[in-house]
C-alpha cells in the first residue's frame, strides 16, 4: 500500500518547527517524500521579537530539497504543487512551506488565485543503451559478481524485474536494511549470511539504488577489493561516482533500468554458474555463520541472549507483518535474524541512523494498515535504550487502539548494562552520577507497565517459554496493543565480527 506520494506534516512556529527539523533531515537523507507546512510569525513583526519568531525558511534550506515562503495567498496553490513535485521527482526528499501568521485571516479575491493542476507522477528515466551494453559486458566477464539491492529499488517497485534478473543471471545478492524483501531473504541467492566475505572479495558489484556511504563502508578497502568494478544504477545523477569511480554508470529509474538489463541479457544470455568457486566460498561462509548463530540461538542458559530471543520471535512472527526495528545490538542482530519476505515492509534507523523513530514509524504504519490492509500486523522491536526515546507514545497507540506489538529487548543498558547485583555493588562506591557507567540503565525496568497503564497488555518475560506464551497471546489478540519486555543477559553481544572496528556500519 505504498503510494510514492509525499506525507504531509503540519507544525507550529519556532520550537515546533525546530523539533520538526530532525524529521525533515531524516526524510531527505533517507530519500522519502515529505511536505512540512509550518506556521510562522506575522510578517509585520519580523525582527521585533515576535512570539516564537525564528528564521524558519533559512534554517529549513539545510534540511530540505525546497524551503520557501509563498509571497501571497494567491500563489499558495502553485507553491504547493512545486513542493509536491520537488519532493517526488528525482531523488525524493522533504520540502518546507512557511505560512506567516497574518496569512490566516487574510482575504483575497478568488479570481486572483493561481490554481494549478496537481503534478504528474515522476517521469521514468532510462539509461543510455551504450551504458547498459557496457554493464552487461563487464558482468559477463566477472569471476566473483555481487548484486547489492538498495532501498531505491524498493521505492521504485522494482521487485519483479530484480527477481527476474537474479534468477536469469544466477547472481548472488545482498540487500541493504530497508531493501530486505525486494527479493525474499529466503531466496537461495541471498548471501546476507556471508556479507563481509561477499563485499570484500567481489570483483564486480552492481549497485541497484544503493549508495556507497557508511552502510556500505564507502566502497573502499579493506572492506572492498582495491580493483573492484562497480556498475552503479541510481536515479540521482549526482550520486554516480561518489567515493568510487564506477566502471559503468546507468542513470535512471531502478525498475526501468533493470528492465533494460533484462532485455540486454535476452539478446546475449548470461548465467553465472552455480558451481563456481565463488559460490562454493560464499556457501561455506554462509553455513559457518548460520551455524554459529544457531548455536547461540539454542543456548539454554538464563538470562537469554539476543540470538535466543530472535530465534523464538522469528518462529512466530507473521511472514507478511510490517517490521519496525531500532536500537543498537537489537537492530543489528535483528536485521540478520529476522527475515523479510515482501518489499517495503521494514523500517529502521535508516541511512541517518536516527534514534527515537521506532514508535512513530509503527504508529504511522498501523494507521495506514488499518485503512488499506486490515489485519496486517505491525511489530516494533526495540532495544531498551531506543524505547526510552519515545516510550510515552504507547499512550498514542492505546488512544487510537492500534494493535501494535512492541517487543523491548532489555539488557539494562546501551550495548551492555549491569545486572541487579552488579548495580547494587556499583552504588556502594558513591553517587550514581559519577560511579554508574554512562551506558547503564536501571536494571529490570518494567517497561511493560507503561503499556498496561494506558489499557494495553504488558508482559514481563525472562525465559523462552514465557516469551513464546507472550508472543502467542499478543499475536492472537488482534484488537489490543501489547508490549513484551524481554529480559536478556546484560553482557550479551553480537557474535564476533571480522571487522569489529566497523561493526556499526553493518546497519
């Protein structure tokens, strides 16, 4: 039910506008269309210290594709059309429209208003044929190819053509976090379980709407080969060549360009052999990593670790649920443990790494699902530190009776915490403001009671059996919001990474 049209956000002046800046930046950097309409001080009070006066248009320019104040009431329709068009054309992003307070009661002759028709859908651009041919030639000569699917592919609804490309050419692929599900994570060509090996040793990489930013380690050594050939496909021409000089650049809509590649390979068939040494190497690495994760997931010791928790969640979650995830280890490990089978059904901290978005994302998704896909469940999985940013939004969830399931994976801290006994020992050293580690939170905090306070259902669980029972009860009840507070080992962490100094870049 993703429409590709912008969301609209109305905000008050001054502090209200400032609080919205984070959302504008988040939308622009994540390439999501958004229109923000903000009130501002009366024009005749500018520079006088008016109520909530702030240079909003100027400030908005850093965070938006367009930041503008209509010069009169008459031009407002034209300005709105331009903002909508700007937000969805090219690389999507946020646009800000400033409405002075004196406009509210101002009147003009209706005949003088400049009405314009709503903008057409974005034009579909295609790559030059010579570039498509060059890309196909490079790929045909590759020994260790890799396809990286970015969220630009999800945005352009390219899943059918990309699936055909993967199957036709037999290519191993990696999805970026919010591209999970464009091709299902359980597809045999998905090599997410061998991510580091795939990135480090691929000799040809096709970027389908993915940017070579921090999430992909900028495309640079040691995470990539020095001589890697990059075939870059992106709707934003300015993105082509960032950080790594591409061997082939295909500027255009991801879906349209993928179709061009399919047409090219129909003329000169290419099928990467499934018995190649590259595939054998990837499969061995995948098997080893999956076995390590499974070993951690099946541990019987208490408190539970992350992998045990996600193992039981994975067994019971509906395949078609909308999955919202944020946190530190919670989001990183959850991305590897919880598969996505459908496109555009995962939301997380994204390219901007924004914290505090989880419950807001879940509320928005549940409101849309309520109207367009009744019965679709929204599951929000948070670390305890992430839940702390916006936990009181459970009141909003209960007020609107949105059957969101929130799972808080609680390790008493940020990355690591202290158990109750260690906490007591630390307090003996003196003032907690100076003695308690800054990443530690109060042990065994009962976040589920916040949900219960507002009429939802809360569960405090410590064992796999309690977790299973709480999950089954929450998923069976399709009318009531619920929160499962899952206590885990405060020292539980990710399994050892090949490049621990860049762990955070595995988002």
